[in-house]
C-alpha cells in the first residue's frame, strides 16, 4: 500500500538554515574543508594580497595628497576630496558595465589582466610629481578595479567544491575585503616608518608614503601570479554560452537590471546596504576633523579610532557571524544594519574620546556582521547568469552612496557650522546615523513583506481539507528533461513494489482537457494572449482533477503526473511575466484542494533540453514517414506524440531560461515539497535517484527489488547534493552533457 500522504504534513518544521533537508557541517570543519582545497586556497590568497594592496594604497594616498598642497589646509581638503572623487567616480560610470564584462568574458583572465594593469598604474602613481596626473592615474586604476571586483566575486562560487560551505566562503571573502583594513593601515605606517629609518638606502628626497605605493603596486603583481594558477570549473562552457548568445552588451546590462528590479528581496538587500554605506561614508569623511577639532585630540588618535573600527569589523566578520546562524538571517541582517546607524548616532553626541573608542569598535562589529549577511544573501538569491551584474550594481550603488557622503560631509558640515545647536560635524554625523538606521529599518519592513508574499504565492494551500487516501507525485522540468521517461520508470518500480499506479499528464489527461491541450500547444496558434493561455491551462486542469486525479486518489492509488500547478507558476508566471500570485489564485480554485504531495524537478540546462527536443522531433519525423497518417503515431504508453515541436517547445532559449529559473526559485522556496535530481545522467541513474528522493513519501522496500533497480546510499546522497546546490544557488547551466537518448516528453 502507498504511504499515508498526510505523513508529508507531519514532518518536522522547516528551518531556514536548510537542516530540514541537508545536514549542515560545523563552521570549523567548513573552514577546514575550504582551505584544504588547493584551488580555493590560491583564490583566497590572491584576494587577500589584492585587498591588502587596496588598503595600503588608500591609506598612503589619503595621507600623501593633502601633503602635496603644503601648508594650505583648505587646498589640502579640496585635493583630498578630489582624490576620493577620482576613486569613486569610475564605479558610478562603469560599475554595471564591469558586471556585464565579467558575465560575458573569461573571469580568471579578467582578474589577472586587471591586477597587472593596476601594478603598472600604481608604479606610475608612486613616481608621479604632478597632482593632476596623480588624479588621472587614480581614475584609471579604479576603472580596472571595477572589472576586477565584478569578476572576482562572480568567480568565487566556482572554486567552492562543496556548496554547503558557500556561506563560510562568503564570510572569508568579506573578511579579506574589509578585514584587511586595519592590516593595510598598519602596513602603511610600518612601511613609512621603515623608509624613514633607512632613508639612506633610498634616493634623496623620497617620500616614505611613495615607498608604500610601490609595495602596493607589487602586491597586485603577486596577486595576478596567484590567480593565474587557479582553475575555474565550468568557465569554458559559460563563456561559450555567452559567446553564442544573440544579445549584445547593452542588452545584457538591461537584462541584469530588469532581473534585479523583478526581485523585491534583492532590492531590499541592496538598498539597505547602500543606506548604511552612506552613513559610514559620512563617519569616515568626518572622522579625522571630528577627532581633532571636535574632541580636540591629536591626529594620531584618529588612526587609533580607525584601527579600532577595523578590528571591530574583523571581530564581527570572524566571530559574531557564526553565532548569528541560529537566527533568521534576513531579520538579523536588517537588525545589524539599524544597529550601525544607532551606534553612529551615539558617537555623534558623546563628549569624550574615551567613550568614542569602544563605540567605534562596536560600530565596526555591527557593520561586519551586516556586510557578511547581506553579501551572503545576495549570493543565495542571485542566479549565475546575472551574478556579476547584480554585484556590479551593488558596488556601483554603494560607491555612489560613499561618493555623496564624502562630498557632502565636509562641505555641508562647514556650511552649517554655527547654525545648529551642535557643531556642524556632530550634526552631519547624527544625520548620517539617522539615514543608516532608517534604511536598515526600511529594509526590514520590505523583506518582511516580501517573505509574506512569497510564502503566500509559492505554497499552494488546499481550499478544502485533504480527503483522499492516495499519493500525488508530479514531475516538473524544462522541455526535454526526460519527465515522461522517468515517470514510466518510476511507475514500473512502484508497481513492482506492489503499489497501484496511475500515469497522466498536463495539459490533458481527461477528454475535455485533451481538447484544450491541442489548442494550447498548437504551433499554428500565434496570437494567444498570456492570460488566455493561463486560464485555458487552469480550465484543463480543473477537468483533469475532477475526471481522473481526484477519483484515483480517492481510490488510494499513486498518481504520477507529467506537470501540474508548478508548471503554470514557472511558465505563465515567471516566463510569461504574469503575476505569480494571480496564477496561483486561479489554479487554487481549479484544483479544488488537490495538490501535489511531492514534486520531482528534473534539472537540466535549457539549451540541452531544446537540443533533445529537436533531436526527438527529427526522430519522430523519420518514423512518421513510415506511419499511415504521416502526422501522429502511437508510442508505448497512454498518449500519442506529435511530430513537430509544439507551441511551448518552439519558444526561444531566453523564454526557457526564465522557466528554468522559475522552477529553481520554486524549489528553493518550497524545499519540503521538492525532490531535485540532476537530469544529465543516464536515465537509470536518474531513476534510482528519483526513487531515493521519494523515500519520504513512499518508503523504499527492504527486499524483492528487481535486479538493476536497487537504490543505494549514493543515490540518496546525490539527491541531498542537488538540494544543497539549489539552496546555495550553484546552478551552472552550461556544463550538462547527456549520455543516453531522451525518452518521450510531454510539454507544459
């Protein structure tokens, strides 16, 4: 007898950390596993050396440029502001374009080339005597940095072998990027001190800060050498797919921005971090005058405060983030965003430097946690096709925020001096803290609303209580994924185990539904509206449920269906662009309480799926030439198959990529219901993994299994790996190869 379908509802509550499906390794073992991977170690070392060079260059230049103006303090401030403008302006102008370039071309080669270019340019900066030339060179350096950052961050998931460790890899990446701040500042101080001590070994009149700039340049060359030894798996296939794409760079840029606009969570994550970066920029730009002028402390005390903020950042990234894993990541992320603003507000009003120091440490710690969590959430909710563009936009917007704060802070503070109860510097620091806190709270509200809407539209709840004794399993996937073959193999397996099985498909499966199917999939129908299509499929589904599915379930049978409501959500919702919530509501009424207990998602590259469809259509045409009608012929099983591609199969590759992303989103957001299987393997291997994944609903028999159909622990582990990859958003759609001909396939 089939298992009681209510057992699905009795499973333990779902946890956001993914423990419901896959065992989560301890943090210590995750770091050990990451660093035991030679490929990741090289990538990590290259990133570390490059980030250290960035902070050495930043510290050296911000100290050198004002000094070039001599005793003219006002000119020094203007020179410093211009330097910061030259560092940030390329990110505003070229930021999104850098992401497109990193998505389109070889990421490893881009990283190496940009590091070598920065080596050459920083050597020129180190020996430049003209401040205008120095500004121009800095601008060029930052153009290459835009491409470098986009390519580096987009390449990171490729060097993480176990995607269950992606969160720890993100944490280490952020630790390298921002945790090297105090080390870079200290290195600059040490290099300058050594250059001063041993000035006899240097050319006469050499500024110690220029020695630090030379060391910075060398760090980029060393970073390039390390990265040249890294292997990025799947890079060749990804580039080949990009090269074959018929979209140009500007179209890819528009597609990436459109993707981000379509996901409220990404907008909330990015906007929250942008606001906090604006507040942080005000603190950095006004930190030195705040310490020296407002608190009446020596210049060295600003270095001390800056170092403590950096140490707090490291502690937050390395120490507090692991402790936050037990909490809701989105909520704790926005909480720490707001905390950054609140702590900065307290710093703005405290009267003594001694009180500012621990607050500075706390500020850095809160910022470290927020940055790591936000960065990790961005990776988790971004597909690989637009990953670099998403992070390029993120970097662009955060640096726009920094640019505005760097420019506004000193000028506005000076302009309002004496016009407010507090000093101009304190007033601007307080304003920046309020901006940061407001953005953090705003992101919290937006994420809460988004999660509520997602829970409502993805979980398809029954309109009436479950009253059937059978089990309902549906198969989903892109065209050509092999659903029909796997349904047939599973039906044979379950029947051999003693279950009574009914096989059906959608659209269709019942007399009226089959007539609607012919209309919906007719390739000659070219002017059908998207809403019409969605409503017709829902109408066919209602007939299908009433005439076949519900009676079979009431009789205690196992129903295997080729597509169901999730296909409507992916095809008509995600791909056609209709509101997913609207599609859900229509189908909620149509199914009248009958929903799939388990959904088997056969994951396949859409390009490979369409190749299979074309191959199958060609084979069918050849066989049809020998049939009586020359149009349609009988296949083993229940249904007939057409010769030509149907209306859905004939849609373009971009459409089917949207369908694939839609299914992955549904699987990621409704993990308890989904069994995700890699469909690129041999059909018998896929069948065993499907059977293993369904063990929760239909327990595996102890014995009496047909030879060659046994399910072992490797099949269970394969299903767990796919679940982890879905959760980590590590879906490389360019490497799939198929080793056996596909089976019959029915379209959505």
